[in-house]
C-alpha cells in the first residue's frame, strides 16, 4: 500500500513538473517570435473571442503589430542595460525615477489602446474586450510565486510599515 501511495505521489509530481515545463517552452517560443507572428496570433485570438469582421481584423492587426514591435524594442533595451554588478545608490534612484516614468507612459499607452479599440469595435464587442482584459489582469495578478505577484501577506505588511 505504501509503495502504491509513493508511486501515485511520484506520478503526480512528474506530471506537474511536465506541465510547468510546457508553459515555459511556450513562453520562450513567443519571446522568439517576430512581431508579425505575435500580431497575427493576437488578432486571431481576438477574432475568435469577439467575432471580428475583415475590416476590424486588419485594424486590430495593425495595432497589435505596432504594440509587438514596441514590446520587442523595449525588451531588447532592457536586456542591453543588464549588467552583472550591483547598482550604486545614485543608479538606484535613477532606476526608480525611470520606473515611475515608464509606468506612467504604460498607463497612457493603455488608455490610447483602449480608445483605439473602442473606435474599431462595436459596443457589444468592446464590452467583451474589456471583460477579457479584466480576466487577464486578474489571472496575471494571481500568479503564485512569479514575477509581479504581491502576496496577500506582503500587502498586509506594507500597510503596517507606513
């Protein structure tokens, strides 16, 4: 009986690791994809979810292509800035200011993106688009142990520090 439990536990852990590996591989493939491939995939996903017509597909593709090119350039810029040494305090202050400016710029881009999508989509499609965005935001915010995740304990302790 103990052997059976051990075998089942081993099987479950191997399966969980294999699924995580597939997700990582898929992410790496998307990182290496061209902006055109990324825009095409995003447009197809939106077409399936929102039932876009030909004109809407072309407009969404152009927006997604511009976004993909911009993300690729930003990723390359970030990679080129990486060095193996610790930043000085002055560099950290500069990095904090850059992060604030980048966050503000990102929010401005999201507002502009939403306005563009509002002009392309009809009212029903736009409502569905907003629901999709909210669902993706929730999913990204609830990732356990990955980048960008703020655990509930940490949020609570931040309030205690202030």
